[in-house]
């Protein structure tokens, strides 16, 4: 198997004349990346970037992964440019990939070359579709209406190509020999020619390749806010989460270069997306068993991978094993000594686990470092730094950081930064106390669905501290949080009372605009737990969706309401 070489004119010429197995080399590069060889993997892909579409895609994927881990504008722009360059390379030989395929079929004098041309054609189409999906993901991250629409059109192009490739690769009822790719090759031969079918190994790799993008595509659609689903459907594709997960599972077991990436995508979905958006309509432990099974299977292959260690920490956090999770995140931080982006993801989790454990000083240290080093949303990191600093009792330092939050507020359409700015302004202008800062930390834990990761003892401690807050402007927020604590502790009766008090709060509506709709939703979730009050619970969720607008994290709540109502319709309890 070829190794990375310096890109001198001679070595480039050698690369053209000396054949390499780019499928194996690409898989080697991805495995290298997952085993903490980030620089080596990047060097390998960039050395061979122009050798083949597959290696170009590998280089672009590394760029995309860096962007997804940091959310930094500069890296997202670089990833976008790299992905577009890979698209251009895939279409370079002719006007388009389909024309390339037809011309090669007509020109080919022997069946073996025809088969190779068919594989190459399909590989290019799949890569183009993959690039378009990643470009759409980069658009969705901006969380703006124009970005959702732009991403939707990009996905539409990808979807058409995935469908075509999938139909050509998937075996129809007639049997394996009549598979679309083989039929295409056979059709290009004269009757006197004996077609040499594409190997089963090549077909399986191609199916694994298209299944990765196909599955990731469906998961992307499942993350689109419900009020945009009609637009998505008009674009010509529905989202099927179960089919997407099935496709990713197939891809993860294939020999394609994206098999390890499909594994990471499944871990990301089960440990990050599912708990945060409550997409299964249940609690944050929805995909826990699947994630644990994946990690156990891959432990021998990636024993010291910082990424797999990170996901191990995520599983432990979801199991409320916060001390073990902190150990895993610190281990992942050390393993990623040469990868700043993964270090930042680990620091973020260390900060969150410390908040969950009510260790405000350690949380402050983690977020303070992120505020200094990360270029993604310094406004948000500054706010987390300020509330944790205030929660330790350093009120003067907290006020100083809150001033920085206002100066760092740049993205006016970003809901997280907008929330951070408004909260910092309120805390800075009022009589700041340690209790108000602690309340603000707990508020963040609630909004990010992290209360379910807290132990019973921690929830009881939070209940006592929150009940003692006497600020009238925070009354609605206080009742909402007390209701959430009791819901986590399975005290339905007390939870209902507190959510009702929060939903009726008018005094703090201006400063805590999200409290009433979120309270209606939470109250509805508790009520649908009893057969006699399911109807009332559904009405409250619909009320939360339709009677309120313009509040903080509105899209986030709409996604959760949509999932909860879908679960009720399917006969499950949200």
C-alpha cells in the first residue's frame, strides 16, 4: 500500500505512472485520522488529492470535520471551498458525470474496462452527492432561514443523485447478475462480447459508499425545524429517520473508506442529536444501548482514539456517571494533543459535566480557556464563563465578563448569541448575586436538556437552591425549573403544580419570554403520561406551538413538540 510522499514534480509524475489502490489508501487515511494521526492523515490525503476523486474527497472530508468540530467561520469557508473543488474534479473529464459514463461505455472495447468505467462513474456521482450534503450541513449550521432554503436546494440535487446511484447499485428482484450496474455494462456490449461483471466486492463497497451519504441525508432532514418541513417536502424528498439509520448501519460494516465515518455518525446521532432534540419522543437515553454496542465492537480497532474516547464520555454522561465521563473527556483531551479542534470539543464537555456536578470553578476554567482559544461564538463562551465565575462567588469578575459578552455579540440572527447577550445585559444591570448566577447556570442546563444527566442528590440540591431565589422577575423561570426537577425525580404531582405556576406567570414574561411556551410543553409532556389526561396534554403542546411566537429558542421547542406529538400518534409516551 502506498505511503504519503512529498509533492515534488518527480513524485507527482510517479503517482501518475505507479498505480495505487485508492480505495484502500483512502480507508487507511480515515483510520489513521481516527487513531489520532490527524496530521499524517491530512498529509496523506493532500499528497494524493489530485490523484483521484476518492483521495480528493478524503482531503475535503478532513477539512469538513475540522469545520464541524469548531464551527469557526474561517474553517467553514475553507471546508466549503475544498468540497466545491472536489465536485469540480469529479466533473472535470466531460461536461458531466453521466456523459462521462455513456462515453466510456461506448468507447470501451472490453468488458473489464467497461466495468471499471462504471465503478468510476458511480463513485464520482456518489462523491458529488456527498459533497452537496456536507455543503448543506454547513448551511444549516448558520440557523438562518436563507441558509435553510439554500441548504434545501443543495440537498435536492444530492437526493436525485443518491436515488439514481442507489437504484443502479441495489440488486433488483431478478438477482445479483441483473444489478443495475451490471446491466448497464452488459447493455454497452455487442452480442459477441462476453461481459465481465463487476466483482461483488466492488459492488458492496459502492453500496457502502452510497449508503453513508443516503443515511446521513435522512438524518439531516430529520433535524429540519417542523415549520420548514412543508418547504422540504416541496423540494421533493421526505425524511425517513429509520431508513437513514439502517443505511448508516450498513455503511459502517462495509469496506468503503466511509465505514468508520458511518460509525462516528451513528455515535454522534445516538449520543448528541437524539438526547438534545429528543427526536425519539422519549428521554435522553434513547440511543444509549446502540451507542454502547458500537463502542464495544470498535474498541479493539480504535483503542486510543480521542474521538471514540469522547463518545465513551458522552455515553457515561447520559448514564449520569459524571465522574467517569470527566475522566474519559480528560483522556480524550490528552490523546488529542495535536488536534486543537477535538481538544475544544472535549473542553466543552468538561465544562458541561462540571456544571452538572455543580463544580462551578472547574466549569469556569474550561469555558475561560474556550473563550480565549476558540473562535466559534466567543460571545456564548464568555456568557458561560461569566455565570460560572459568578456562581463561585466572584461577582466582580463576572460583571467584567458580562461586559465582554455585549462587545462580542456579533451574529444578531444567531439565537444562542442573542440569548447570551440579553441574559448578560440583565445580570450586569441588576443587583447581581451568587444565587442569580447559580440560577442562570441551571437555566442553561435545562435549556440544553442536561438535567436528565444529573444525579438524584444533585437535583435535590438544585431544588433547594432554586426555591430560595426571591427575585420577582425570575419567578416564572424559578417555577419552570422546579417543575423540571420534579419531572426528572418522577414527582408528577409537584411537577404539574410548578409548570402551571410558570405558565401563568406574566410578571417575568418580558425578561424570560420562553418560559410560558416551554411550561405549556412540559406540562403537556407530564399529562400525556396518564391515559386519562392524554388529550389535555396534546392540547397544551399544540397551544405552546401555536399561541406563542418570537421567544428564545422557538425553533428548538417546535422540534421537540413535533417529535412528542409524533410519538403520541404512534402510541408511545413522550
